[in-house]
């Protein structure tokens, strides 16, 4: 007949304490990872917005120089900005999903 060997209560207490500590540590790591991911997404969005604005400004200046028509240049820049904004949003969504 086999008899179950009981773990001393101090060892059970240590095992429970270790399990709780591990769970809390995992929770803290997950929260830190989520915060880092949010910060990266925000930085990417800010960088994308800056690139879109720079592209639109460059395109408008180039177009104005070529056709010597500020209204047409503004329209072209607006179209380019909208196009890049859509592409940028899609790229961000794909990257961070």
C-alpha cells in the first residue's frame, strides 16, 4: 500500500508564493509590452504624417515649378496627400495588426 507523502506546509507556502510572484511578473511584462507597442505605433503614425506632409510640399513645389500654376499644384498635392494617407494607414494597420 502506498502512502502519499505530504509536502511540509512551509514548502507549499513557498510554492504558492512563487506562483503568485510569477503571475504578477508576467502581468507586469505584458503591460510593459503593450505600452511599448502603443508608443511604437504612435511614433510610426507621427513619422508617416511627417513624411506625407513633406511629400505633399515637395510635390506641390515641383508641380508649381513645372506648370507654373499654384492652383493646379495645390490640387495635385491634395490628391497626393490623400493617396499617401490611405496607403500609410493601410501599411500601419498591416504592420501592427
